């Protein structure tokens, strides 16, 4: 089951990446440097936004399920954090973000922001808490440096995104910061899925 869940994770995060690239090619009218990825969830391309969010949610859930199959050590905190992320992400398309000023204008916009904060915090916590897993399984030692580096990039990216959201000077490049964070999460999920596949052999 580790291999099955890991392959699902790799496919799902690949779909997320492809759809994100497509969104940046389509004439959405959004500025990738300034505008949030969540802005794609408002307007004619909202189905693409939903597809990439659900792809990321499925990838996180699948990695969590793969980790839950490990024996004898299961990184419980990482598993729970990833499942929290997946649940928050899965609900986001139903609550489009607020635009034109504050992100906290309507009930749906506020819920969207809460879900986004939970999702970002969940994956950042998971990615930066792999020491137990890496210490218990020697087969992971070859990838430990890469996973730890990516984990710290995810954590720093989440913090930078939060700061850019509230910092007036950084709002002009909020989209760029969030996209770099998102790419770090995608890279981390890809490496996790590949290493789980290798581990299960």
C-alpha cells in the first residue's frame, strides 16, 4: 500500500503543477507577482483553481496514508499535519477569496483565509518535522539532506507568505512569494513520494 499511495501522491502533485502552469498561460488577467493564487478561484477559470487545489490535497493525503503504513515507526505528527492540510485544501474552492482590498470582507472570504492559514501551517509543520522519520529509517539517509533543506524552504516560505499578506511593503510581491512557497511544497511532495516508492521496494 505504501507504493500505491505514493504513486497516487506523485500523480496528484504532478497534476497540480501542470494545472498551475496552465493557469499562468491562460488569459486570466491576474498578475503572478502581485495577485494570490487564490484569485484564480474567482472568475471563469475557477475550475482550474479547484483542480490544482484538489490535486495538492490528494497528494498530501496520499503521502500521509503512505507514511501511516510504515513499520515500526510512524511519524504521527507529520501524518496528522498532512491530513489537516489536505482537509483544509479540499474545502477551499467552496469559499472563494475576497478581492479588491482586504481578504477579510465576507464570511466566505474569511473562511477561505482561515483554511489557507491552516493548510499552509499544516504542510510547513509536516515538512519541517521529519527528523524522527529520517532517524528511524536508514534507507532515507541518502535523501535526508534534500528533504531537510526542502522542509526548511517550505517553513520559511510559509512564514514569508504570512508576512507578505500583512506587510504593506511586501503586498506588491505577495503573489511571487506565495508561488515560490507553493513550488517548494510541490518539490517536497515529489521527493517524499519518490522516496516512499523507493523505500517500499
